[in-house]
């Protein structure tokens, strides 16, 4: 963004009144303030209590890594390539695929702290912002490529975190006060707005602080701005006997966990306008932001047109697709250019094709965005960053100074060397590119494109299997009520009778790693004889038995309140197409569909009760053990 255009932008709004009491009183660390002097060349360091780097047991840090073009990307626009062009990259023998060796040296010959990548500096005590070379790379990438047009003066700042969970925890500390039912007035209780079905780690982090958990209704996109149970309805009609009107919102806007919704730019504008009106800060958690799938809408239209009429022509399918785009254009990941769409200038077609962050429409500095390397490198990295207006980042920096201090030096060094590479020939390091340099921004974006391609192919494969199996078809032959006039008395006209029962419904996700399966339990033969939640639990148990052996996540574990779990949670299951081996995805998906069909053939209540004999505690423990924290 040019200097002239920056000068016309509004200053970010002062949100210091939302800071918690503890955060307002935090001061800069007396120790950390010296760290900026440690990097002065030739300085005689007698101030800090730092161990000698020559005594670190690691001489180098090395790893064999993929080249950035290992995986085949999918197109950036919603086109319909032939199936052959979507053939997945084979990973059966990753050792045979092109790779490079990353090496972090013990000591770099570079003196510039912003270019110096070595173990002597990375494994030492460091600044709370993060390892300087990696911090400045991510800061530049965020401001110039990811969110190049944030509409407030000066733009956002960043701070590195120990992953998004850590970032969310620090944001909560900074922006909410703890409340105790035993000690505090109800009028002082603060609240957190969340989607009707939500990522429960965030909810469970907020509950111990005494926050009201306030669900907002959702649709296929995600959080609703208007209508019954939508954001406006919740805020306008807030019941103050519950406490203060919520001033924080936690949301996952791309491939929402668990519902897979993707929020359009139009919806974002509606929601942020309400947040401006009601003075709300948005905590935007987007671990799946790069995993947006342009092909999903078209694939869905084609699959359902083919199901409705096997003889559907290409022309007719295109008419249906055009109609679909007209009515669901808000969900398109490639909206037609218009005055309402935020300006894009990332320098990369892939990044420009993505639905932009709330930051792109944030004129008041209300968005605190959480990013992570968990889905783009590995969850065990425990590395991410927060993007927000500078005043909020400064307060989170003070929290970091006296808590985590900084992410792991091993991880920061490896990521920095992988992407940035050695800064001079005398560095002694080796980056992730084939020639020993780093991936740089070009390579990092190409890696993200390839990841999106692989996950998009997986999504299409599972969705097609689910699409083909969502109806239970019963076929038979029945005597005609009348005979042909030319037929003899013994001749009968027979015709096929087909009864189709829809067992479940779902949307092809426009992003993320999940499919949100809505089970049509009212169509089950025993729906009126077995309590719905028990019927749902019986299906879940059946899936875990032979010959099906499939584990899905029950919708009730994503219900932020007991009321939602009881009223709606039992209707849904979350399916993840990301975790299992590529060659197992289709067989597992087919077994899941076969399990639903087998369950619909059960007409004896006794068989349902037999499935439910397992002790609830045992089943819940097995569920948690197999699914992990995601």
C-alpha cells in the first residue's frame, strides 16, 4: 500500500477499555529490555544471565525436507478440469521423491541479527517477539502478501506464538477479566460469542475464566449476521441479567471447525459492521485459510445434476451451475470483481484467489487474527503468530515476556533456515531449496498451493463417495393395475417400483479439512421408538464395529452449551478427510456409507439396545483417545 493511500486511512480505534485489569497493569520486562543490546557487534556482554553457546550439545541441526513443488496444485479459479488432471500425488514412497537437506550451523558468519540463522542465537534466550530473522520474514509476508490492504493507518503488527492455542490463550488474558460466581457481581461477568457449533478447545479455555459462552446461529457459510439467533439478534436483545453484553467473538471463518463453513466477504462486512456498532473485538482463528477449494461448488452441482437425471447434458449442467452461482455467490471463493470486494495485491495469484481475512475490512483495528504452522508444516511445531493493531500486540508482548517468552528455538531455527536459507556463503547453513538456498516467498507460496491441491483432491474423493451413497434405494416389481387392451387375461404389465430414503445430507466444503454430515434420523424406521440421541449414539457405535471400523466425531462434542448438544448435536457427525493415508481414504469412506445403510436396515429395537450396551464412559474414553484434541 502506497504512502499516499496510507495517509488517508483512519487510525485504529483505541480499544484499551477492553484490556483486562491485569493486562493494563503489565510493565515491560526489566530483563528483556537489555536483549536488544546483546546483538551489537563486539559488545562485551556482562549484563544478561545467558549460558555460553559453545556449551550447547548441538553442533548442527539437520533435516531432509521436501522441495516446495512436491505436490501438484489445483487451479486458483473454480473451473472443472478433467478427472485425470486431478490425479493425486503418490506418497507411497516419500523417500524416492525429490528433497533437500536443511542444515542450521552452530555459528553463522553473519553479524546482522535480522539475517543471522544459527544455533548459537536460536537456542539462546531471545526476545518475546520471536527469533529476529523469522519474525521479520513473517511480519513482511503478513503485511505485504497475506493482508496487503488492511484499511487502517500504519497497518497491523505481529508477534510469534507457541501455536494458535497459545495465541488464543494470550488474547483471552489480554482482553477479558476473570469472573467468579462466588466472589463477583453478575453485572461484571463478561462474555465470548462463538458459532453454534464451535472448536471446543477455545470454549474450554474461556470457561475457567468465568466467561459467558454465547452461541450465535450459523448457516452453510458460518456465523449469521441477521435473522433469528444471528449476531444482531443476540446483541440487540441481550439479557443483562446474564452479565455484560459480550465484547469478544471467537470465530473460524474458513473451513470452520467442525461445520466446514466458509464466510463470504459480504457476510464479513455485515458482521464487522455490527462489531463496530456494539464495540466487539473479533478473535479470528484461521488455521485452514490456505485450504480453500474452488472446485467444490461446481463438483456439487455436477454430482447432484447427474443424480437427478443421468442423461443431463453438459449444457444443462452448466445452466444449473450458473443458477447455483447466482443463488450461492456469497460462498464462492472467487467472487466477481466489484466495488464491494476488498482490493487484492499480494503478488501471487494463489493468495489473491483466497477469501480474504476480516483484516481486509477492519477499519477500526478490531481484528486479532491467529495464524499457525500446524496445518502447513506440522502440529508438533507449536509455532504461529498473532496479527493485530500495534497497541494490542504490545500488550500481548508483555504477557509473553513473563510466560512462554518465545517459541522453541529449535523450531524457529529450522523454519527460518527452510524458508529463508543462508544469507551469505560464509554462513555455513543450507536452506530448503535444491541449490541450498531457502524456499523464499515464492517457494513457500508454491508449497501452500501444493498442499491445497492434495487436500482438495481428498475432499472431492470423499464427497463423491458420500454423494453416491446418501440414499437407501429399495427396488421391487408390482403388478400393473390395468392390462394392455391387446393382452390376454394371463398377461400382466409389471413395472419397477423404487423407494429412495435420504439417510444424510452434507455440503461439499469450500475449505478446511472437514465434512459436516447431517444424519436424517427422522427417516430411520425406529425414530419414533428410540430416543433420538440414543439412536445417534447407536450409529456411532455401529461404525466402530466390524466390518465398518470407522471413527467419526459426534456433533455433540462441538456443542458450546448443553442445550445445543441436547437439541441439535446428536444430528451431526464431523468427518476429517485429512488424517488417514491416501490409499485408505476411499475404503474408509465407503465403509462409513455402508455402515449408515446397514443401520437403516435395523428394524428391531432390541438390536439398538444391544449396540448401546457398552458403558458410556468406556465409549467416551475410546473416542477421546482415538480423535485427539482436534
